[in-house]
C-alpha cells in the first residue's frame, strides 16, 4: 500500500453474504443505465464539430464491436458472438446514422439528444411490428445507440466480459445474464446494492466460487472505480481503503478458513452418513457444463440440478439439439458413474432471453416460465428432450421438469417425451428408453397434490427457493422483503413434509435442490423431514457433509416434528443453531457472520 493510500480513511459497508471467500483488489464500478441526454441548441458554426464527434463515436463503436467478439467467442463459444454481428449490421445500416446527420444539419441540436430521439423512434416502431425478426432488431438498435452514446460521452464503461484487469465489481444490480457473461478469470468478487441469497446472480457466484455480497443499499453510489477494497464474502462486508491492521486481520481469517477447508477435504471420499447409519446422497447444482469438474472435486455424488437455461441466455439463436447433446454428454462423462439431472429450461422469472425474445412481463415470476414456456413451445422443448435422451444412451442422465403445478402439465410433458422417443426410434438413433423422469416441486399447488403427481414420476426434487417465494408471497430477489423470506417458516415445512409423505407412499425418492440444501444449519431439518438427497453449490458440499456425519437422524426427526408444530420461523432457526452447535460447534462459528466489524 502506498503512503497516500494509507492516509485514506477506511470505510466498511455491510450487506448480506451470499458467496464465501475474501477478495482483495481494486473496485470496478459497473454503471447503472445511462442518464437521458439533455437538449441544447448548437450554434451554426459548431454543427461541423457535432458531425465530427458523431463520426468519431461511430468509428470507436465499430472498433469495439469487432474486438469484443474475438474475446467473447473464446470464452463462451462463438455462437454468443452473433449478438455483436447483429450490432454491426445495425451500425452499417444507414437508416440510423443518416437520420442523425440529417437532423443535426436541420435542427442544430446537440448530437446526443438527436441520437436519442432517432434511436427511440426506431425502437418504438420496430418493437411493434408483427415480424419477430424485425422485432428482435429493435433491441439491437437500442443497444447500438447506447454504445454510440457512451462513446460520444467519453464513458469508459467496459462490459463485464471485457474487464481491464482483475477487479472487485460493484454494481447497483447484476442480472443472471450479466453474471453469466462476466470474465471469470478477472472478477475477484462482487458487491451489489440489490439482490438476495436465492437470486440466480448469488447462486452463480457460489457455484463459481466468487466471493459476493448483496443488499448493500447504495454502496454503488459510495465507491468509485479504482478504490482499493477488501470484500468479505463470509461476513458480508465491503471494506474500502482497508488499513494495515484490517489486512492483517483478514490474512489470519484466511489462514483459519484454509485450515478448515483442508480438514473438510479429508472427508471427500467418506460417505455422507449420519452417526446412526442413515446414508444421504449429496449432489451439486451447476449452471454451466464446466462446473461439473469442481462438483466432482468437492465430492458430489451426482448433479442434482443442472440449470440448462444458461445455455440459452446471452444469445440470439437457440442452442440446437447437437449442441445440447454435447453439453449434456460432457457433464455426464465428468460425473460418471454418478447421475446428472438435466432440468429442462426454466427461462423466465429473473432469467430472460436476450432482449427482443419475448415481451416484458409485469410479474415474471408468476408468468411464462419453466414448464409453461416449454409446453407452449414444443419445438424448443422437444429438442431438449431429444438431446437428453440421446446423451442418456451412454451417460447416467435423468430429466426433470421445473415449475410443475398440476398433473396435466406432467401428462403433457410425458406425451412429448414419448413423441421424442418414437422419433428417435424411427431415426434409428441410440437413446435411453428407460430414462428416469422427475418433477421439481416448487409451486405450492404441486406440493398440495404431490400425492397425485408421485405416481407419474421416478423422483421429486423440492425447489425451496421458489417454494418459499410462492408460499410466503415474498419475491426471492427483492431485498426490501428479504427479511420475510424465511426457510424455516412452518407453512413451508408442512409443504415439504407433504411432498416427502407422498414420495414415501409411492416408493420414490425425494431430494431438495433449493439453497436450503446447502445451508449447514438447515440440513438436520431437511433430513429430519425425510429428504433422501440434497443438491447444492459445490462449495457448500464439504461443510454439509461434515454436519451429516456429525448428526443423528433420530435427533433430526424429533427436531423436525417440533418444527412442524412451531408457530415461529425464528424459534425453529434457534433450535437448529443450538443443535448444530451441540454436534459441530465449529460449523456455527464458520457460517455465522462476524458481528464485531459493524461500520
Ligand atoms: C428452486 O426454485 O429452489 C430451484 C432450485 O430452482 P431455481 O433456483 O433455478 O429457480
Ligand atoms: Mg425454481
């Protein structure tokens, strides 16, 4: 640290820790949406200068659009780079640029304002046309105009996939698409004003082992690009200008965590078995095929949830059957002989297609998402089912449908599955005719009729992230109501119990793949309620195994019985903490945020 830095005052911002780890480095502020341009009159003799500024911004924009895909293609597959090709087409189309030049000449207004006017008009017109191809171009026009605007203003806002070096990213909010695109080799960690533990942005951070803190109020307005910072993903802190003593303290914390990790790593080959002999399956959740290796290295006995929709984000085209087949086959190979559960796409909610693919919804979590989308688009759904069936010919693959709310949806999905099998049979392709199929139970109505659904599937996986959201009517990504999002709410626990009872009655297994499954304090509760499998971010797995091996199922069952009769989520949380402290005190110390470092 330089002398100048050591004189700066240390500032501590507190939020909610969603992905463990400590990052030290320089802040990169990922900007909010641009301010609208103001209208100013330009003197006649200054109009040529506005022409030149616009021309230079166009040159810069072209340069960026040709350079980014080179990097982008390497990181994510060249198909994603097609977005940039589409943007280049817009830039080459004189429609936009000539209008700006013409109006500049005629109206003598600053070029930012004219560009905004022209682009808005095109966006409005294009987004209303019937033709879906042209509608998609509306978003391209808007994106290109934004890029030109940034260049006109001389803003050096890099994209997250194109960071200047290793950085701690601070933003108002990050969408799952932003997070999916970010250059994982350069993002040291991130902190956001908004967000919650079960937002997909947080989930991706955990899967990728990137420390992250969310719900930091207005931190993005309090820090600047270039600030020295330390991000504490264990306790939910962002410390700007950390002092020497803070850095020393964190050095010690890291040593302690490494020691624990080394101890946990010794459990890798040991079974997840309770003291009284109950064997539990511990699996990992992944979003990208390349996370399978980390899942295996953390000791996962399978992929309990592969969120395949991430193959569909940040691109204009849809992934074809062969591309999906290759991705599923890859994951199955890495995890072999363990199973891989392909969750069919759960697009919608907070995970949206690229702009232009469909209309914004008022209540996206209650809208066209999950299996509803798939059943309405059998063309897309069948490609995915066929790819999974084919990958199942050699790999241990199971299929699972998200957002099932009633039996008829399961029946319609089963009919399409049969159609796909018939087609593959006719085409003489190898596939797994006996592929196991499961339903996610994440909508309260599905839990209430689990008894009806159980006879039609091979397994259930309880998606507690959504189940809690829908049962308690608490938006899972809204930090203002995050305090109401209580996994231990007895209403939620009773629904989980109904699902387990239905599974038992039909002799099928039941897992939990929501974030509850990766919380070591909640593990005794889920096992006490009767879960057979827990699937979580790979990084959570060692600690969960530690708890499983320290606990008794009989204690957990007694605890779960009490919890089902409780009236208060806080009370249940307290019992769980006391229980885990009694069997594994070090775990409670590790997962409870540090209290001393209040700002
Ligand atoms: C869930 O809802 O609990 C779940 C696992 O699915 P997702 O988080 O992708 O909605
Ligand atoms: Mg869900």
